[in-house]
């Protein structure tokens, strides 16, 4: 029961970076709150707003996880990081529409939270005028700021570039319109790179137009966020190019012939195949190769007497090709894979090192 629960429950982690960001956020907004509240209450409002920010990011990622799981995916990890969070899941290849719903569930959650927090802030706003209700005023101000922050998270995350959720949604739209999956990722990755540059350039340009100086602290944070976005987009592009190489993979190019070992087979009957280094597979899925002294073996020797085990192989069903072949291998990692024909007979073996060599050659 415990093992079953461990397999179904995702890993949940809160990185030190997310806590650091929340603390710095509280430090940056506290002076603004001090314009409306006395010192202790301003600090309290900033702390509440920072906690609401962490909760908003967590619910954003939880929404991704719940929708992905509803579509049959296995959620591996939910993590809060320095610049937000991420949800990792795996499972059957999803249709573009389902991928889009998973991607947009996060920003939609932030929009709903923004509406809820805004309603709470409006309900509490009258107490801001009452000097004797500092605690409620503190909550009202924190909810108002957290509502604005959730709108910003929702809008920012629907921008159509990777690694934002909007980039995943655009990727799904491109796939639905017939664009190759890897090419769709490359396109949205480049859009993400442009957005990353804009995160720094646009605020600086607006400050120049207004004739004022941007906050040094916010400028540093925007540069760090931009670098994180640019790196995420670049990683997505690199992975897509790798998948493009994988699309060129075919079983015929990376497999070797294999024969099912028969107890009736003799060295004389199989000598030509043995001398070419032909491979065999036994009933347990162990791949065997001929030993060096084949020429000295008597003609009536059974073939298994001149074979040595090489590796135990995993059965690869469905004869996948291209990136599907790579995905099948990654889903069940093994040093070798046996391929069956339509009659259910083993006809070839794929060695993982040969696939890696082929991908490196194309890269």
C-alpha cells in the first residue's frame, strides 16, 4: 500500500529560492504599504502578501498537476523555485487540445484567485478609513496587492513564448494546425527568447520616456528573470532540435538481425551466420554472440555451445519509429531492446549505445 502510494503521489518541493523571493518581495513592497499603515502593520501586510504570492504559485502548479492527471498523465514533481515553479508529468501522448488545457489551467487559476482576492479586498476596504482596525486594514491591503500580483502572473504566463504556459498553448495550436512538434517548440522557444529580452528592455524604455530612473532592485530582478526565461527557452529549443534528430531514427538503421536460439541448430547449419558475428536470443531474452573459436568447433556441435551471453534485452512492442522509438526507450531504459515482427517472432535487436551513436552523429 505504501509503495503504491509512493508511485502515485508526486514529489513536492519548495526550494530555498522561492522563500528568498518571497522575503525580498516583502522587503520591496513594505515601503509602499508604510504610506497607508503604521510600521508594524505595514510589515505584517507585506508578509501576508508574500505568503499569498507563494500560495498563488503553488495553486498555479497544482492546477497543472490536477488537469494533467485527469487526462491520464502521471505527475512526477511539483516544485516551487526562485522564479516561480514547474510541474513535471509523463504519460500518453496528449492531443493538442488537452495540452492546451493543461497549460492554461495555471494562468486561469491565477485569474480566479485575483477575482477572489479582489472581492475580499473590496469587502475590507472600508476599514482602511478606520484607524482602530489596523489588523483588518493590513489584510485588505495585502489582498489588494496579491490580487494585482495574480493578474500579473496570469497575464505574464499567457504570453506566447516558452517556457511560459502561453508558449505551451501556442505550441499546441501549431501542432493542431499540422506543424511538426519539434518545429512548433523551436518557434515558441524563439518567441520566448524575444519576450525574455523584452522583460528588461521594455521597462527601461518606459523609464527613459518618462524621464525617471528605474528602481535598481527591480532592474536586477528583471534581469535575473529575463536570464531564467532565456535559458528555459534555449533549453526547449535544444531539446526540440534533439527530437528532430530523433525523428530521423528508424529501427532498420539502428538494429541488428537476431535469430531465436534453437536447440536443433548445429554449427554446420549456422556456420555462415556465426562467422558474420550473427546474434541470437534465448527464451529468457538474453542476447548471445558467437565465441572466437567457431572455426575449431565440430560441425555437429549445437549452436548454443559456441555462444556467449551479451546482455539481457527488453522487448520493444509496436515497432515505433522516429521520436516514438526514442520515447519508448526512455520510458523503459535498458541496454538493448528486442523487436518482434507481426507474427510475434524476435527479428532484430537494438542496442542503446547504437542509438546514442546515431543521434550524436546527426547532432
